[in-house]
């Protein structure tokens, strides 16, 4: 029988709790609730924890892990999918028997189009990019495009919100030889209930974060309950960020949305001074999801070594994030062409003036 690890979670928002030694309480940094140990033990279900652990163990038995010794990438696949190269740096990978640090996803968005369609979209995207290296257009390069599921945390939440501020209305006019300015001050108060739906946050801490944000969003109605067959023929990036490490980031995003929404209701003022925005999270739900991305990388040698350029495409909507390489010879050719053309034009003008 396997050991069960117990993790206490907030009764209000289901986020992980941390023990506050100063207060001798368990607190939640997401919704700011506080609990005694007695309160947690009264509400905690050991049976539920055992079920989650059991499902995770079953999931781990159905996947393999691959490790790239060159770039350090770690990916997982179903046992029927065999990969002998790293989708990122294109070097050989090493398969290991042990899969660790992975939790069974609850949601997934399946790929909407296959590799042939992804290659076709890639060629359409780059065909007008005249300064790309020649070997970026070839079919051998496009053949390296790989379908990869990336890990995300998807958060829903309900919150009571409020805003207080001093609203100023400034009016100016001229009468005779005088210029008048009138300033009126108002106490501005706003409040309401906000439901946040599918706040999508990357579950990996690598430099891929910018890329992942570039291909968002995914449609709300595209999510499916996770099932292993969806992984057939694809790879999955291994997550390395648990939700407790993202509580602050998600809360700040929710706070930003709240500030924007409530401020937008306070129109008609010249400005808002001393603005204070409050947000009390009543309930939240976090789900671990795998989202589809077509990835193509290009390694370009330079003076400082090899630089990897990443082209990514949303595997459901087709939205593209492109970090494309530039061909120095093509740029120099353009520069010299312009230089020679300007020289010829200046020579003609000079002769005409003489």
C-alpha cells in the first residue's frame, strides 16, 4: 500500500495553506483566510486525499518520461509514443523509467488540426518574411514541427469587490479678461460581485512563459475532461510550478482586472485621487490542464554560441507567436543595394547641378 501525503487546503478557495508561526494559524495567501488546526481537521476528508493520490499513481503508470541531456528539457508521453529526439533542441533524448513531480491533469484541450495542417500554416506565416535564412523555408525544417501539450493552471474565482476614491471634476472658462477654473470634489464609491472565469497561468518556470502568453487565449468551450487517449502521438511538457507558487501572480491579475472594471464604471470625472480597491475572494477552483501547442525551433550559430529561435502556434485556434531568425547576408545585400542606388542617384544629381 502506498503512502498518502496529506496537504491541507483552504476551505474557502481550495488553495494550499501555510502555517503562520507568529499567529499559530494556517493562512491562505490567495484569499487571505485563516484557520486553526481544529477547524481544518473537522473539515478535512482523508478519503478524498487518498482518491487523489490513487488517481495520480494510476496516471504515472501510463506515461514515460524523456530527458534531454543537452538543453535539460523534460517531457512526458503515453507509453505507446516513442520519441528519440528533443522537440526543442533536436538532439537525442534519454528515456527514464521513473516519472516524478507530475500530477494527473483534470482538463485538456485536444489538438484541432494535424501536423500537415500545422506545416501548411507555418509556410503561410513565413512566406513573406524576406530576411529569414534560406534553410528556414525548406520542408526538412518544417518537418521538425512537434505537437506538445503544455501545462497550465486554470482558475475560476468569485470575489466581492469595492472601490473608493475622490473624484474631481474640473471646469474652466473665460469671461472678459479673466480665466476661471472650478473644481468640484465627490466621494466615489463602487462595489460589486465579480466572477473570474478561466484565468490561465503557465505551470512552468522556464523562458517559455513569454511564448505561452503570446498564443493565448483558448476558447472556454474547448476544454474536455482529461483522458489518456488524447496524448496518443503527442508529447507533454513536464510542469514544475505547483499552484501555491502562483497564488500571488493569479491574485495580482485578478486585482488588476478588478481595478480596471470598477474604474471603468466611474466615468465622468476629470481624475480619481486616493483610489483604494478592495477584493475579498469568496471561493476559487483550480484545475490542472494540458493545452495544445505546435512548436518549431531553429538553432542559429553566432559569435556568442548557438541561439534557439522558437515558433509556436496555438494548437486549437492557430494563433502564432514567432521569434524568427534574421539572415545577416540578406540584410547586408539590402544595405549595399540601397547604398549603391543612393550613390548612383547622388552622382546623377551632381552632374545635373554642374
